[in-house]
């Protein structure tokens, strides 16, 4: 996943390179759904569940950037990068480090244009 892509393409790339990942949602800072490979109802349940997991984890350990909730039927992963979230379900016993890496890479490939625009604005401001 090189370069900047839209959420649908980033999710398609993710599920192609990471066969352990099943359902994926990308969540905007306001909590709205940016993209998913799930039907609308399932995607909304995953968004809600991810937000609840993150809220519960924040109460115990403020500053959570990633978490995994493992069950016998698979795991739920939530990754935060800046003010954006990505959440995914996986098959049982996933390769945890690889899933976290792939989710971060996916989220950052979508988020990159905003970062570049901010960096360019800072350069323009400094030149003024």
C-alpha cells in the first residue's frame, strides 16, 4: 500500500495483503464511517463496538493508540493514528504485530493528504 488512496481502495489493499483481516471500518474524528468492506448494519456495529472498546481502555490507560480484544472466534483490533480510527475483525489467533502494522499502514495511506496539506501550509506560513 504505497501512496495516497481513498478509503475503499485502502481497505481492498489491506484485505488483499492481510488474509487474517476480515471486516474493516475507517472512522472519522466525528465518529462517522469513512469506509468499510462490511454491509451498513455490520459496519455500524463495528464502529460502535470499536468506540466502546477504546472508551473503556482509555478509562484504564489514557492515551491508548491500539488495542486487541481476543475471543475464541477471532479478534477485534482498534488502532488510532492522530484523530482517526481503524477497526477490524480477524480470524482466530492472528499474527497480532502484523495486523497492527497493516492497520496502521492502511489508515495512514488514507490520512496522508491531510498531513501533507498541513506541512505545506506551515512552509507557506514560514515564507510569508
